């Protein structure tokens, strides 16, 4: 762990969300330096009505109030977008460091979008206190492109993404589980989160689309990658898969300098961000392997026989760990370690 300037007083809003729980786990496992921690959730109406555990101790989850910013140094926003937008704006105004994991600020280009290890310098350069933790696919794809670009340069990238139902939170997970059981038992199912059956199915559209046929999520990912990567852009499409957790992506990279499968595998092996798996029928890279993993899993790499110096790369990552909590943890470390970032 890098040296820190001080132990911050932190608060987590959205403690009971899937992302909130993952953040708590990472902060505890990594022994993030903390002077004091407080936990909040927008759904809490009565004092002491909800508890959680942090660092092995029971902790009270309190209702969100504006006064919390007066007694903290660092705020994690993992709740609903409305609450995150309100608290994040107030944190910026009061010069309290805040990391938004809800997606509330992706359209606001004044709020830096940070993928740790790629554009961390924007935290201090922008002199902003509020930063955005990007979409899990943005984090995953940006690292895959940048690692290849460092060794070979990247001319063009196309990505086909399989999205898990956990992208819709606990309600998405519950719907897939419920539909799977109902279809096996009675041949039909209820549809609430998804307008069409998701169990045992693939959906090319799980949200409304614009005139070009792209969803808000796809537009968000494309926008964030452009902001994070600057000179590297990508063509991307997303499909909803009947998978509980973990994003999978099939990427097509056209490289600038000569490479082969073996050298490209070695490029990813030399970074701790990745785990490279040899092709295997018994244990192929898939969302099943990603649970709790802190690395992006690189599976089979294929050399394109049609397009010169181009490769297909299959990869998967835990959307709650690699694609969210771990990146936020690294951003937080940067904030309390950089003297120029101090309020």
C-alpha cells in the first residue's frame, strides 16, 4: 500500500446496495486506513432499524442527512442516483472528497471519470473533490486496450459485451433466479425488471434506445472510454445475458506493430491487473471464474486470418470487484496519498 498523509473519516451512502457491500468488503480486506467510518442508506427511516458489519463489528446504518458532510473527509456514494447526485454536489461545494459509484455524474464533464492506473493524474490536475467511478465495462475495456497499446499501439477496437443481471442490482438477480425456477416448474414466468424473459435467453435490448439504436448504458460506456483513453475510441455493443454476476467481452483489436498470440499473451501476463488462461475445454474463462477476483481474466486469443495484425480477445471480470469497488478503493488511496489533493 502506498504511504498515506492521514487517516480519513469516511462515510458510505448506499451501504445496503450490492456495490456498497462490495466496497465495505474491499476496505476491510485491504485494511484501508480509517480514523472513523459511518454508514448510511436512503431506505432507512427509523434510527437503529438496520445493522451491518464492518471490520468484524456490528455497525448501525443510519438515514442520510446533510450534516454528515461536516464530520467526514471522504464519501463513497453507492446508493440511488438521486441521492448520490445531491450528496455529491454538496460534497464538491464543501470540498469534501467524494467518489460516486452510482453513475449519477457520467453526463457531467466537469466531474473527472477515473480508471485507476490510466488517468489518476486527473484527480489532482482537475482540482475537483468529486470524481466518478466509471461503468464496469469502461474499467475493464480501458485496461485491456491500454495494456496492448503500451506494447504495440492500437489502431481500432470493436467490443461485444455480455451484461449480467446484477447490472440491475438485487432486483435483477432475484428476477433471473425467480424466472429460472418458475420456467422449470411451471413453464411460465413473471416479468418486472426485464420486459422480456431473461432466464435461458439473450436480449439484444434491455432498455430504451436512441435513434441510432443504442441504449443509455452503451452511450455512457462509449462516452467514458473516450474521456479516460483520450486518443483511443471503440465501437461497442451490449447484449443482456442470463448470468448473475460478471461481465464478459469479446474484443477485436487491430494493432499498430507486429504481434502474435504468444507475445500478446505475454503482454497481459506481465501486468498484475490480468490473469491469462490457456485455452481449455475443462476450465474456460467465464463469469463463473470471476467471483471475488481482483484481476481481469484473459481467455482465448485468436489471430484474425482476414484482417492484418488483428486479434480476438475473450475476457471476463467481476463487475462488483474489478469493475467497481477495487477501482474506487484505489482512487480513495490516491486522494489521501496526494498532498495536492488535500482540501
